[in-house]
């Protein structure tokens, strides 16, 4: 037996005995592996033959499983953060076979990786990441979306307009906006000082020159703590931190006293733009390291100018995210300006993050997922639901902690770049060479934040002619890819009229939105503008059918919009009629007359205007239908829009505009068909020649309808046969057959019936589909002909062959006679 003292000393692992103990473990494991390979493959057979061997084997297996489970439990304590991992046990041989990889191998791999990382950290081979990510899940609360918002929260349609109670009335005109600041806090130059900078004055906008704090922003001296890497200060727990609702002047003064003591504050705003033309602020969220405030801007709108004492203090850092719109809104509604701005959006861009939204930064640093459903909620609601208050407060509650992490990351990144001797360290940054290289990225972010804080509110003017600007008609057409409605489009006809209507409706919508103090989307959504322009309605019912839901403003001003559309159509048609008509050359033949008339066919705008009849048209053709008479004269159809409710007159005008005028060269043939009692042989021959010319022409001419009782049957010698079958259409000539012996005088082969004259077709004697049904004896078809018609050789009407069969039609079946 070994000495207990020696055995106890062997269990003590020190740096001197570790190598020896490690070699003993390896040799022992190798010996155990070698001995296990000596066991026979048919060990179960030996267990049945020797009971003592079977018992010893079970005892040894139990000892091995016990030692293995102890080692697994010991290994699971090496990583306390791995909850639920390494808790598996090996109960039997089946567990070793089935779960060995998941229970033993995976756990050993994790231990080896952790050991490797610990050795690298101990030896100084790795450094802490420049961008620290907080993974403490207990610091914040995760909120998950639970479906769509209640429509009342998203658009409170029945809420009274709060802007009607503002002391300073909203003006939606195009008058220029100028700052009306009465007192300038933290001023380095007096209010109204005209600051000139020779380097940037040439590029500066006229509006920026009127910025009251332009000099203070350009000559700011940032606190030294902005360029020092300090440990981030974690925020207070979100659930246990209370906020203060500020809607009175006393509460505002109390909040201002607390803000004067802070060195950094976080600010965010909630804006509303759906039920107003220019938009207005509803909430302001402000947070310090210890407290959150939510200010009701619908009540304290005119009293918040006192916050300039803090907002323009260069010693207090104002942290905002994506502040381009916030800076403009603060000036527009509250006359507030910001000096010493740090925009976390620019910091995320400088660090090269894949996403730059505030939600991404909250998830990255604070393990907090905001509920984005409330991003477009109606912030005019009072009182606000608890969920909306939590969402508003979360935008600033964690922002100062994110600012600490971003500042440290910028400093570490710049330090590592300078140590690696990188020359191109953001050459575009407006930093001075006297600054240390470690401050380069922070200076770059601050420079871009200065440009953001110099933004000035400017009204959007409506460009009637060019359609430029964010609210212009040309900008909207390009956004929707409506090429025919572009300002640079040179379309004519229907597209030109649609563009005129579109511009008129767009201008009307902007004017009504200003008068009603509503957004243009609320007055008339964008897709309805294009539908009205592409399908201009003729009356009120046609216009209202376009809308699935008629907007509230349009219900009251629908007639006004209809009159605007009609006026646009009338102006376009009048401008089209003022253009000189194209010269029509004189026609010397029937074919030339038909070609000229086809070139002068009515344009697609004929449904909005009249068509003047040709001068030499037939006497029996009329510019209006006989059904409606002279209810609406064709010459005045362009005035159909003068009476809004005269729908019948418009329909008649459209019918008249589609009438086809017969060519004037057919006057002789039409007059001969009408006069059946005074027909001479000379006139008949002339008419026959004219008809042959018409049939030989390639143009299609419409023949006027003459009743059967007024037709004159042309008689030809030897051609009148009683009970003859009359076929409508051109006579079918017999097939020319060549003969071997007969030849003509010029030596060419002679054909049969060459000397026979082909009889021209008599239109007057042919039946018409508009005639009454013929008598039974006249319509009787011989049996032989009837069989041919039934067989498909002749059609029902006329001498036309049957149409060919389709390729997919079944031609025959069951040729093998399999089925009887």
C-alpha cells in the first residue's frame, strides 16, 4: 500500500509537478486504451460462460461511468454563463454509444477553446475589442411586436385639431421664414450680428447666414472630456426608473433646474404630419444620467424658448440620433437651437456599422428591442397609452450610454490607426493638424454634427410650372415612374391632355391642403391623382366610382375638383383647335380620295370634340344618326362639358363623332340605287364601270343600305334565269385549263372560256342580311346543293369554303377496331 502522505502530496498540483502529473495522465490513459483493445470481440459470450468475469466487468463499468460523470460535472462549472450546458449524464452503455459526442466531445471542445483564449489573454496576444458590446440582459426589457396597431392609435381621425388652439397661428403661405428669437442665451456675439467668414462665406447659403448661433457653432471649444476614453456609465434599469410628465410652467422650470447641472443630455422629438400641412411637434423627450422627462409640446409650445439656456450651452453636450429633421423642427415650432451637438448617427457611419438606426444601436449595446409599431403612431392622443410612453422614453433613456460606447470606440479606432501609421485618416474631416491623431474620428463626427446643427428651416415653395421640389408634381411623377407626365415629356394627343389634367389636380390638391391645414395625402392620396388623370371623369358619378373610400375633404369639395378637371380638358381642347389643320391635297381618283380620308380620320381626342363633315359627301349620308335626330348638333359637340348633368348630350355627341362618312366619289352609284324608275342603259354601264373600279381597289368602302323594295335589278341579255340561286360576293371564275392542241393567235396555249366575258356582280339584285326573311319557295335549296352544304363544301351564307380544321382536332379514332 502506498504511503498516505505520498498519495496526498501527489494530489497537490503545482507548477513544478504539473509536467510530471501531465505525463502520468497521458501514460495511464494510453495504457487503459491499450488494455481495452485486448478484450475479445465476443465479450458477451464470455460473460455467459464466466459469472465472476461478468460481475467484475459490471463493477468496473460502473466505476468508469461514475468517474466520467464527475468529470462532466466538474467541466460544466468552468463556464458559469453556459446555462443548461454540460448537464448530461452517462447512465448506461447505450448513453455512451448514443450521446458520447453531444455530452463529452462538445464539452471538451468548449473547454479547450476557453483554455486557449485564457492563455492568449494571459500572454497578451489579444486585446479587448474597440467597440464594447453590453450583453447584460437584465439591464433592459425586450419588447416584442404583438400585431398591427389599433387604427385609433395610428390615425385618430375624430380627434380635434390641436393646432386650432395654438397662440401663434400656423401660416401655410409661401412667405419667407425668418428667426424671431427675442433673447440670445450664451452669446459670443450679439443677436443680429452679421458674421462673415472668408473661407466659407462664398459657399454658405443665404438662410444659413441668418442662423442666430452660426458664430457660436463655428467657434465652439469642446470640453476635454469629449476626447477622453472613460468607462461607460450604465443607465438605470428601465422598469424601475420613473419619468416626469411636464405640461405646466412650474414643472418646466423644475426640469430646467436639473438640466443646468448636467454635463450631457439626450434629446428626442415626436412629430405629427398627417393632419396638418407643414407638421408640428407633439412630444419632447429629455434624459440625464438619473432622470427622464416627457414634455407635452401641445400645451407648452410657446413657453419652451427658455430651453435655449441649456441647448446653446457649449459646456453641455446634446446627444441626438439622426438630428437633421429634429434641428429643423425645433426652429420651426419652438425657436430652439443647439450648440455642441453629438449625433450618434454620424458616429455609427464613421465606425462602419452595417446599420445605422437607433434600434440597431439599442440592440447592440443595451440588448433592448424597441416596439417600432409606435414609430408612426398619432402622437396627438391625450392621454398617451403606457406603451407609447415607454417607446418615447426608450429613445433617450439609453442614448447617453450608447454615446459613451461610441466615443470610446472612436478614440480606440483612431489610436489603432495612428499606431499602424495609416496616412489617409479621413482627409475630408475638418480637423486641425494641431489635434492629436487619437481625436481624429471624434473631431470628424463633431464636424458633421456642426453641419447638422447649422440647418435652417425653410418653407417648401410650390413650383407650378416646373414641378420641382419635394412637393412638386414632376417629382411625384418621377417617383411613380410616370414618363408621360414628366415636365420634360413632349407627348401630344391623349398623353398631353393627361399631363395637363395631372398638373391641374396636383396644384388643386396643394392649394386645398394649405387652406384646410391638412396634408396632401389626407386631401387626396397620390394614386388617385394618377387615376383621375389617366381616366378623366365626365360627371360626378364617374368620378366617385374611382374611390374605394372618398376622403373626407373631397366629400365637401367634389364639385370643385370635377370643375377643375373639366376646365383642364376644355383648355387643352381649345389649344388643340387653335393649331392650323394640315393641308389636304386634292384627289383626282377614287383611290386617292380614300387615302386622303384615311389620313384625316378622327384622332383619339374625338370623344371630346366634334368631327366636321367632308364638303363633297353624299346627299344621303348625314353627320348625325337618324335615331337621335338633331338632339345634339354635331357642330357644337365640343360644348358638351358646358352642362355638367347633360349625360345624354355627351353620349349623342360620341355617337355622332364615330359616324363613317361615305366617299364623295360614290355619289353616282348611290343615286342610281335610290332612283329605281328612271334608269337608262348608259347610266347602268357607267355604274357598272364604277363598281368594277371599286371592287378592284384595295381600300375597303362601306356601301349605304337601300331597302329591297327600292332596288333596281340590272337585267343583262341572256342572263336572267328563273329560280336562280343568288350568291353574295364576287363571282367565282372557273379554273383555267390548258389544252394541248388549241393555241391562241400569238402561239400561247389557249384556255377554255377565254372568249367568254366574265359577268360583273350585281349589287342591287343581291339580298342583304338586313332584308326580311325570304319566302319559302325562294330559299329552297336543291337537294344536291343541300348535301354539299351539309358536307361542309359550302357555308350557310355566301359562296365561302368551310374553315380548315384545327391541328389539335381529332381526325379519326379507333382505327384498329378494338372496341365494337
